[in-house]
């Protein structure tokens, strides 16, 4: 499903910083994989590259057989749109849109018919147990509820791949547990390939495979 | 100073584009101010230069308006004991027939006496002339031109030049080149001197002079000489220093000058809003920085001073640049206005160089800096009031506070009530203008609230059009009214100015059209020059009977008009064959009865005046007008008031018989010709040309050609309206670019999320474009409303103080429809850069942006 070959990422700035160095990684379809490592190890960078939010300095990334480095910016966007769902640490919900509108946003961008959008958005919010909060704005929700909305948005077209960057990083322990359970349930239900970036070992234990990064390199690849 | 280096400079470097846009607002305001005033001053100076240079050592000039007077007056002047030198002058502009040279100012002088007043400093000349001016006189085709004119056209002594005279094109021989630094600068160097009697002949003066130039006897003061001449000649004659003509010219230009001044003030105000917007946004963005400063011990005064110093720096830089731009543009503007004045007013002046007044430039720079400081005052004060604790927290700071909103609404209501009261008492000039300012102020105070209201109102529409892009664009406006409202205010004010001028132009065009339909209805006109405003060339009276004898001609009406000074105001006296005109011209008088007015005027028992005359000279029906004439004071009551546009300062209509009796002049300016029913107009016109062209230089203009000439003149006068449109478009572009560059910074994360969840670049661009177009729409709606109010006051101002012209209120709907695509187009263009910026850059950074 996801294949990285000799992928490196060097950030150009006042000083060059190597975020990732010569990464080779293959992830099969339907697996739930955690990517762990200390701060600055390159976890988020790796996720951003896989998600097409950024481009590697060298190497190839293939998503479902499609080489991302050969795609234009709009091409990358289409891959993101059709095959990848993002869950961010800070939710990244749009504050002026209510829950239904936030979940519907990706569908509007795909020019789906209005009725179909409303049906799908409602269905997704029910899936994350927020069917009773359709009209609420993000600042009227708790942290956990916001993350649920973000998850529902990520699932808008039931993408084969879900990328979660520290999905519980901004939540208290109890809420974090609830979110993880939700992700687990969705994985079981939908069979998506899920990559979770985390520094929390408890999160990693829930996944069938853990990839450990340190200083931009894979130092360990554990399968549970 | 330290804070400037540590904080202001890095901020400026990070937001260089925004700073450039801020400065551009000042450049625009100061540039227009300096350009308009410098152009104005240059035109006056050019006219004064022409007058002064030609005057030489003349101390007084005897004249009787543009009619001139009989030669016999010269003897009366010379016989006044206080007079030392008195020489007659005939002056007129004629076409040179030289490509690219346009017209030339002919000075007809008496060579035997004139050299005691003017020094020609002949550089090259027939040797004989230098010694004996009678040699010059003996050759009636003699001409002296300036060295500048000669060099420009590769002419020398004994070269031939063709001039368009009343007798047709005549050839003249250059017998001398004038090198005088004085004379050569008159009329841009296009000056020629000839013998006065030859000039009388070729210009159709008969036995009349235009004026007599006088120098007082040695030991006699100018005032004493002036008093003596006035006593000897009576009230029919003006005896003034040459500079008085400049004052009359100024009076003629007054309405145009005032309009330019208003235009420049508007530009400064609009610049002020752009600056206010920039500083308000800067303060908002730097809240946390300000909070940190305050937490570290900076006083409120230090914070306020920091921002004010930034505004002074921006103001100084922008003002100096604006002044430079203004000076560059001034010459072009001056030359354009100059050509309009020459065509429309028949006034001889030629702008060839700029008259730059350092005081004016300094005033412009000070105005620009002051505007910048005034505009930045409120944001600077707000910056000083930032609460350190709140500033360091995240939160909605773009929203207008409830208190602020309420305060503005109360102030707006107060201003509106004040304006309404002033409207009821608008007969009083101070109250009229107070009401005007109050009403515009009310509109501007309400702009933020109305912007928010319209943004919310447009949200469902935009959502329906483009659910994702449109909704986000509308939300961006709703969530940040502070960011948007200043731009909308600037656009609103600018469009109000456009509607004011455009509406005035539209009403004026309509009125002129009506006037032309009623009053200018002959089939064709016979004139001595292409420039119908030229009154320096006249036909002899016999031309009427000659034309009437042409086969197919039904009726000929001859007209003699000229400008005279009445109560210090230059007005037009128009002598018409009243009975004949009454049979063909039917118009509704503003006051009086048409039949009565025509009857009394034809009988020589009254005169009728234009509405602008009545307003400017504060006269009404039955008031007695005392006109100075060569035969004494002509006293006639006003028996009618009409809408007439023969002269914008005012016109009086008397019967031709009265004119002949009192002015002792039989000449005519224009013959109005009506063709017999059933005859082919063009054929009759050709017959007239064939009959007259061998005897006179004339132009036979069809009704359509005359209308086209007038409309072209109007287009030139109102060309300034198009300048206002350019200013409005620039304001739209500047303001919207400013707002959007901030918007995409504020929305960086939001736009990143949109891309992350599958928004294509085109969709991101669209959300930015829609935001810009929505600002344009809101600006158009509010600008149209404020413009409708501004038009009312503009027409009132014109009636009271700018020419006395009464115009109907006609909202320029078609014109405003044209503004819609222009402003929306400008908004879209303004959004192109920010739209591209929104899709460039790192998506990861955008998602992490706080």
C-alpha cells in the first residue's frame, strides 16, 4: 500500500537540517502501524511526506502503486483527496464552520451533489457518535469532540489510508483513550491502513507494527 | 530609536509589500494634490507671463471688454494730461497653418509709438526696420516673430508664413526676429507682431482697437493716472493694470480650480483610509509583541510614540515620493487644461514649463505627513491601550467590540440628524456645507457596521454559488470586519466622488443636450474660425444679407457676442436679432414669460439673462442691469431668466439694435442659417460656401458639427471625471491588495487545511478571489448609496459656488453600471497576487501556523 525507497528529507535554511535519511519502508494494506521516536526524530516529517503534504529531497514514495514524486501539486492534492485522510494533533477544524460543514468540506471540494454531501456528513458524524452536534461550532465542543469531528472529516470518502499525527497529543488521558478506541473500532470496521505518529508507548502497543525513528533513521521495526 | 530598530524595522522587512501599499496611499493623495495645484499655478503663471511679457512697461490698459472701441478713443486718452505714452493694440489668436504649431498670438501695434513701451530686441531684421519703423509700416504683409518660433519652424528673415485671417489664408513676410527674453516667452513663443492697421483689416476689426496701453507721465503715480483716465472716459471703459486681466482669468477658471481642489482633498482623504487600514492591521498583528513590551515595562506613551514615529516615517517617504510624482504629472495636466481653456474660453495662454512653488510642495509634504499621522492616531492609541494579559492570549481581536460598534452608530445618528437639520436650513451657506460634511461623516461612521451586515447577507448567496470557497470567503469577511471596513470605506468614498462628478457630468450633458435641441437648432452656422469660442475674428454686418440671397436659405440670424466685466465678474453679452430668434427658438424660461421676455427685449426695453448670471451676480427678475458701453451706461431691467450655456459664468441677451446703438459696432461673430423647407441642407451649404469663400475666410459648420464640437469640449472639460475613475480603481486595487495580503496571512492555517483535505490550488485561489470580489461588491453598494447623497450636495455646491449652474438631479445609472465591471475587474486583479501567494509556500508550515 505504502512504499518508501531511499527517502531523505533535508530542510534548507540558515543551516541545513537532515530530518530523514535514507528511509526504506513498506506498509501493507489494512495494517495499523505506529511511528515512534523522540522529539526531532522525523516522525511528523515522515508522515507529511507519505501524505503528500511535502516532497522528499530524494527517494521515491509510492501510494497504491502511484509514485508521488512524479506528480504535480494538483496531482498530489488528488491523491490526498481520494486516498488519504489526515487527523492532526490540533484538529485543524475551521472555526467558522459547524460540525456538519467541517465534515462536508472535503466533499464540497470534490463537487459532490448537495444531498449526497449532507447524507455522508451526517453518516460520518453518527459513526463518531456526534450525530447530536451537527450544528455546533468547534469552540462549542470539548477537545475530544473536536478530534472526533476531525476524524469524521478524515473519513469523508472512506479513504484507504488514514494518517494520524499525535491524535491524542492535545487531549487528556481519558479522552485520548476514547479517541484511540474509536480509531481502533474504525480500523476494524473499515479495514483502512492506519499510520499513527506518537511518542506515547501506550498508543504504539495498540498497533500491529511499530517503526522507531531516531535522528531521521529507522532504528527498529517491531511487529507485534 | 532602539524600539524602532529592534521592532519596527524587522516588521517592515517582513511585510515590505504591505508597507509599500501603505506608502502608495500617501503617494496617491499627495501626488494628486501637488499635480493639480502645480498645474493650476502653471496655467495662471503662463497667462500672467503672456500678459506681462506683452505688456512690457505698460502701467495701465484701457479696454471695453472684448468688444473693443472706436479709434477715436485714442485721442481722448492721449489728451489726458497725466498720460505719458498711449498706444493702441489689437490682439488675437489665429491658426498658423503650420503642422504641429496650432495657433499664434498676433499683436497688432503702432510701430511709431509702441517701442517706447515694448522692446523687441530685434536679433535679425531688415536693416532698414531697425532704424526706421515706417519701413515696416510701408509693407503691410510685414511680420515679426520670436526667434523661438522661427527656430522651431526653420524660418528666417524674409521667410513666408501663411496665417488664417478673416480674408482667408494670407501670406506674410517675416521682417524681423525678436530676441527679447520678455516677449519670446509670451504664449510659449508663438507670438507675432504686425502693424495695427494691417491687423485691423485681417482680423475684421474695422476701425476699432482692442485696447490702449498707457504709461503715466514722469512724476505722475499710476493711481493718479488711472483716476484721471476713468474720469475722462466714463464707466464704459475699464482702466486697469495689466495684472487685472490675470484676475479675470482667475475668475473664469474659478470653478475648475475649485473642482480640482476638491478632487485633491478627496484623494488625500482616501489615502488616509488606506493608511488607517494598514496601521490598524499592523497593531492587530503585533498585539502579542505589544503585550510583551508592556509586560517588560514599556509605557503606553512609548508604544503610542513608536507607532506614530512609524507613521511619520511612512508619511515623509510617501509625501516626498508623491510630490515628485505630482510634479512629473503636473506638466501633462497643465498642458491638457491649457488646451481646453484655449478652445473653450478663447483665452490665449500656453503652458510650456512648470511653475513649481516650493511652498506648495512643502504644503503637500506636510499635508501627507499630517494625513499619515492623523490616520495612524487611532490605531496608535489603541496599541497603547492593549492589555498585556489579553494580548498574550489567543482570541478574536479582529471583531469590533460591541461598545465600539454602538459608539459609532450613535455618532452616525448624531451626524445624520445634524445633516438633516442643516438640509432644512440649507439657504445658509455655512449650514449647507456643515450638513454636507456631517452627512458624509455619517456614511463613513456606518461603513463598518454596514460592511458586516452586507457580508453576513452575502454569505448565503456565496454559499450557494460555491459552497466551500464562497463560504470561507464570506466567513473571512464576517470574522474580520476591522480588516475589511477601512478598505470598504476608502472604496466607498472614492466611488462617492466618482458618482458626484459623474452625476454632475451626466446632468450637465443632459442639460446641454436640451439647450442644443432648443437653442442651437439652425441648419448650419457660419463662423470665422474652427474654434467657435474665438471672438477675436468678426464678419461685417453685410454678411447677413449676402447669405440670405443664396438660393435655398430661409432665414439668417446674426449674433455678436463678447465678454465684458460686470461687477468684477467676466460675463458674456450676446446681441441677437430677438424677433427672428423668437420665431425659431422655443424654450421654457426659469423665470418670466417667454412671450413677454422676447417682446420687451426686441423693443429694447429689457434684457434676459442666464440662470448662472442670476445666481453668480445675485440678480432676479426686474432688477436693473447697468452695462458700461462706449456710449455710456446702458440700463435695462431683467425681463426673463433662462437656462443658457453660452458662457458658464453667465450671459446676458440684448437686442442687436441696442448693441448697434450703444456700442457703435456693426460686426457679427456668427451667422445662424435656416434652410427653406424641402431644400437639401448640404446643397444650400455648398452654395453659401461658394458664394462667400472668395470674400471671407469662413467655416460653414452643420448643426451636427457644432453639436459635436460642443460635446468634444464637454468631453475635455469632464476628462477629469475619468481621472476620478482612475483614482477609484487605484484605491480599489491598493486597498484590496492590502486587505488580502493580511487576509491570507490570517487564514494561512485555514487555507492549508483546505489544501490538506483535498482543495486544489484553483479552489484556494477562488476563495481569495471571491473575498476580493465581495469587498468590491460591498464597496459598490455602499459607494453607490453614498454617491447618491454626494451628488445632491455636489449639484448644490455647483449652483452656489461653482458657476451658478442649476442642474436637475439625474442619477448616472448607466455610468454606475459601467463602474461595476471596472471595480470588480480591479478587485479581481488585486486578488491575483494574494491568490498566488496563498497557494505557494510550504503546506506543512501553513498547517502549523498560529
